[in-house]
C-alpha cells in the first residue's frame, strides 16, 4: 500500500513539472558542428536543429 501511494505521488510530481513543449523531442549535441562559442543541437524526433549558447533548447523548434 505504501508503494502504491509513493508511485501515485511520483507520477503526479512528474506530470506537474514536465515541460509539454519538449515531450517528444530528443535533443542531441553535435560537437563537430559547433560555431563561434555556440553549441549545435539536433532533435532525433522532429529533425529540427539550432545553435544555442550552451544549453539544451527549451522547446521544439519545429512545433513552436
């Protein structure tokens, strides 16, 4: 019973803190394409790509 309550709490926490803008995006850094102090990222799911200042993109660049 304690495990069930813990599981419900964890699932609820994940649902509340999960960012829906990146639900399906899987960002991968491509260090060979970095330029001028910026990092190049590609998404395995949607095929989007972008240059950032060293942080993973917050949302999908294709879906807005």
